[in-house]
C-alpha cells in the first residue's frame, strides 16, 4: 500500500489540526493528532481539517468536507446510516470528516477503526464481532458497516443527552462516562474540547 500525501501542512496549523499518518510493516494505515507521532519512517503530515480561514470580506469560514479525497465513496454509506437513525446526514458526515477524513482504512493509536473511528468494543456492543473482511481487516472496517455502527452510537448518545449535539460529540470522543462524570458538561480535556469545536465547524459549514 502506497502512502500519498494529500494536503500541505502550514506552519500555522496547531497540533490539534495537524494530522500525521504512516503505514506500518503490515500495511495498516495509522493516523493521529494532538501530539507528535511515534518515531517512525514514512510519517506524512496532513492538514486534515484546517483551522478556520478568513475570506476576502474578513468572514471566517470552514473548508467544505466535500473537498476531501474519499468523500464521494463514503457519502452513500454515511447518508444511508444517518437516514436509518433519523439523523441529519450533515452531522454524520462532519463526524466522519473529523475522525478519518473519509479514510476507510484509518486506524488510530488507540485502535479506533475506519471512517467513523469505531472502537472494537463499540462494534461488539452493536453486534459486530472481531471477524475479518475478505481483505483481512476487522469486520468493523467495512465502510457500510462502520458507518452504521458509528451512526447508531451517535444516535444513542444524542438520545442520552437530550439531543445536545455538543455533549453527544464530546461523548463520542471521550466516552459517555466522561460527560456524565463532569455533570453532563463537555469534559475539560483539550482534545475533546477541540474535537467538539472542529466537528461543529464542519457541520455548520455543511448546512449553510
């Protein structure tokens, strides 16, 4: 599997928005942000979700997720999953954009998988065991399955937090226990706070 750099990294991009990616010896794509990557050859830096830009009129705007490679292939799965759970497709697309930039082969350092960066334990919660696809990947890596799992989890979180998108997103990132621990507030974790803000920026840009 060849690794291709898709975006140019600007020095002004913060750690939270600068994403690294590399392919290990087994051909698995690893992605991460928030801190420097582990020492590894072949690390590529991606400006996955750039910081808010300013247009000629001085108004802040977010680049569209539709511009990212992989969007066209992921869109049908994400939209179908959103409709099956009566969710706004734009919210599901925004989560996938922030989680993986529509890279269906993405695997995080914590073991999150695929388009919506589903944890294996979450996949099992929704009936998808650690079976393997024809490519040898975890069953939850299959794009349609991954979109369904991630969207069902997001829908359950929205119900848990009375439709509050920001709390549901915080729980998607840090776990529902963390949100409950802090009194149904966004936990004071920089990564989670930045994640919620990022997804909401993308979502608002999509629904304009």
